[in-house]
C-alpha cells in the first residue's frame, strides 16, 4: 500500500491557495536538506489520477526534540506506553492480523479475567449513563461516555447531530465527543510518534492537543514553513475495541440462539461489521489512501465535481509524501475553519458571551445602525450554513448513488467551513464505504417506486433482486404479502404525502389505481423523517430475515446525520426533495445498463 511509484509533473495551484506538487517516489527515503528549496516537488497519488492532495514534499529534517533526545527519555516513554497498553499481547495480535474475531475470542478464552474486568467496567458505566440521563446531568454524562472508549463514543457522536431527536441541550453536550474529548497523556502520544514518525516529534513539544476524539488526537505545528496537523492514535484503544467486540459477539450469539427462526438477521455478523469498521478507521495508512480516492472524485479537479452545486467541489486535507502515514500517525495539511454543526447549534456559553459583548459595546458608546439580538445572530448563522449543508447532502447522495465511494462518518465535527474561502471541507476519512453498482441501482429503483407510485410490492421484489431478503420469504405467498403490508405500514408512518390531506376520503376510495398514480405523480414529493423511516425499516429486519449489507448502517447514519444538521438550520427541510432528482437522473441515464432500472422505468 505504501510503495507507490509516481509520475512527474510541474507544480500546480489548487483553488483555495493550497499548492500541490508532483514528482516524488514515496517508496524511497525522502531526501533531507537544510532548508526548503525555492520550488519543491510532490506526488500525484498512484491509482487516483484526479487526486491533487499530496503537497510540499522534500521536507527538511525536523530539529531533534529536546524532550526526547536522550536514550533514557525514549526508554521511559516506551515504558509508559507499555503500561498504558495492559493488553499488549492482544495489541500485537491486532497489529499483525487486524480484526480477527476468532483470534480475539481465542485470546480472551485464555485470559477470561481480562474480559470479565472489561464487562464489569462497561456494565457499571452503562448503569451510570442511564442514571445521569434520567437526572439530565449532561455535564457528567459526557466524561462517562468518554471513559467507555470508541465503541460507545460512536453512538454519542451520531446523536450529537440529532438535536431534533434527543433535544438541543443533550445534543450540544454530546458535541464534545466529536473533537473536544480529554486527550491522552502527552508522553504516550510522544512515544507513538517517536516509534512511527520521529521527524515530526518536535511538534508535540508544547504538549497541547488542538482536538481530541474517540480514536485519536491532533497536534498543530509547522513543517517547512507550512502549518500541518499531526494525528496520533490513542494508546491501547485497539485492544479495548476488541474486548468490546468479544462481549457484543457473545451477546449476539445468545440472541441468535434464543430467538429461534424469528431472528435471522445475523446479529454476530452485524457486530463483526461494526467492529471491523472501527478497526479500519484506526489504520491511518488506509485513511491516507481514502483521502486521495475522495479528492480524485470530489476535489477541485475531481472527476465527479459536476454533480455538486457551486463551487462544484469540496476540500480535503493535503498529504506529505515524504512523511507517509503509518498505522498510528498521519501528517496532513492543517485546514482552518469552523465546524458546520457549530453554525446551526450554538455551544454552551456562546449566547452569554454574545450578549456580554453587545452590552460592552453599548456601554462604550459604540454607535451602530441597528442592534443585533441573539436570535438574529442565530438566524443569520443558520441561513449562512444551509448552502454548505446542501452541498454536503448532495455530495453524500452522489457518493451513495453515482460513485459508490462514500464518506461514512460525516458528523458535525468532520465538516468544516473554511475561514479563508468559505468552502466546505471534509475531515476524517477513516470510514469510507464502497457501495456496489447493483445496490446503488436498487436504491434508485426503490426510491422511484416508493415516491412516484407507492408500489410497495415492487419495492418488496427489489429486496429479492438485491439479496436482502431470502428467496423463500419472497416465494411464500403469505410471507410476501405480509412483507408488502409491513412496508406500507412503515412508509405510512414516516412519509406524509401533501395531496392526501387535500383529497376527500370518498375520492380516495373511488379512484382507480392508475388515477391515484397520476394524481400522486402530479403532486409534491412527500415529507419524510429519515430517522423514523429507517427505524421502521429496521424493525422489519428480524421478522423477514433481512441480510443487511456491511455498509448499510454506516451509510444510513451518514444521511441521518446530515438530515439532522439540515433540520436544525431549517425545520422544514425535506431530504426527499434532494434525493428524488438524483434517483430520477440515474434512472433515466442508467449508466450501468441495469435490467432492474430498465424494468422500473417501463
């Protein structure tokens, strides 16, 4: 993955003022020079011809860090790291084999006390969380979730973008889980950097992390006169996630064994998928590859940028070929901006600070044309954020329907509005899903049938074409009829067709199916609450033995997160008004020659 021979090109300029350079072989040791040359060269990532994220190569060697220059300091840091990773044997297994459920189960079979200790910790923390939620003690809730580790922090991050579901106060508190968690001790971060990327060790000398989330923390520094971010993985989290996966697997096995034939949704497989995606996110070399792939599609020179509204692209952090990513350290361009979620959901104390500043201006006699109230300020911010959120949603739909390369973790902390240009930037590419063409076509067909003609029987048949439901369920007349009825009930609970309220009951009963179809086609797209629709569909999983593809939950969470941010800015936002044009466009174009799309169009 790391050995890439690349071509040669001259320095180019990327919109937004970030220079990118070509002509580097990243499989060779980067030359060390005393000072940066007037013109530097960099790399175009192999395999993704449209990518221009590799920047400012031929970086001079960083000065030796005064805090880790002695062998004694290095030895002490390594000892501290080993102490912070008590399951170091399991860490070694993970380092070699990645997420291997059998190997992990075998390890804990030989070390049951370690798994029991983790089970006790999780049980105690979940009990505390339940009690804190009842008391609405959100100040202590977030640290409790933090201590549980990445497995559980992921759920909190998803809820942070759903203020419309959990309430603004809880959602605001949970935002701390996105990039404002307590950082791991600096000596442990330094030990990891010293082992994997010592050339940037001096950046960690001041000991302050700019941001910290569930899997990593970020330090800001300078390399060759350029501001960079150094992303360092938290120590010991791989073993903790593995322990959580072992516990969840055990619970899933019990669930499958005791639920009989009514539950065939492969609970163990769902746990393995969830855990494997977290492990994938912990591999920073894989993340660097995902950045290049995404930039090749949606960056300023990307091949799919025409699918997006103005400015027609999104930004991603640039990479440094001479400082290649390792499993636990990633060095990339620093992007200065404000999280999109902060534009639609004010942080604690922000209102008080604004009102204090207004009062100070009034007291100083500062004359202004008009007095801006807090409500005016929030409305202005939300209005300004809507074009960015719309761009993010359309970019996500393009990923899901057109290209199949999907950033599956676009929570509020991973979307930035760049201060210098106002552009939308994506961060954190640990989770990128690959959606097969047949699934994309099936989604297009399902959306079209559901909205245009409410053909629930056609949608149920599509589940068979996509191998989401076992063939015996579809061939059984009773079960198929029950599935169609359940789909109709789920849609009725989450979709609101505006024309239904305007037509009297007698007309609804007397009109033919063709008349009803034409009437619905002439009216507006229905309003939808995506979270309600998703919940209703998930309720059907055990009854009809749905086999959910590995990317389903991550992609659904991505759309739900963006919908939540959009509704925070505009309560009338309807995601189907954006989804439907994408679906119809692909249905008419049918670029893959899909027989499913041809059948639906007929």
